[in-house]
C-alpha cells in the first residue's frame, strides 16, 4: 500500500513518516532501522505478489495488474522510447571496395 495510507492506518501523520525516512537515510538511529524495515516490507509485498501472479489461478491476474502499475520499471511493458530500435548511420568515404575479378 502507499506509504501515506500505511501511515494513516497507524495514526501517524504522513509528514512525520517522511521526516523519519530523511533521518534514516542520513544513517541516524532508530530511523535507519525504520527505513530498513520499510524497504524490506515493500520487497516482501512485491515478492508475494510475484509468487501469486506466477502461480496462476484466483488472484493472479490482479497481482500481475498491480505489479505492472506499482513497479512499472520492473514488471510493466517497455515504454515507447525503450521499444524503438536505434538507428545507425554508416558513412563510407571513398566508396565501397571493388570485388576482385
């Protein structure tokens, strides 16, 4: 779930959570442990959705849908600019060599 909603569900103001994250990213305890726990929780959630999506059956399509939208870079289709083939220009100076006769 989005961090904002998780904070609200626990009665913590969103601003406070982001302040904790800032402190944790600077290596200050106990906020660094909090950031590590949040990071791990996100990874565990994504892992559970991946397992459900790959297993097939009830809930797999919803899990895949969520992963594609929440983690677009990892699970979504290639973006338009990523799927275009790059163009290469080759310039041959002096013409092509002649085939021996």
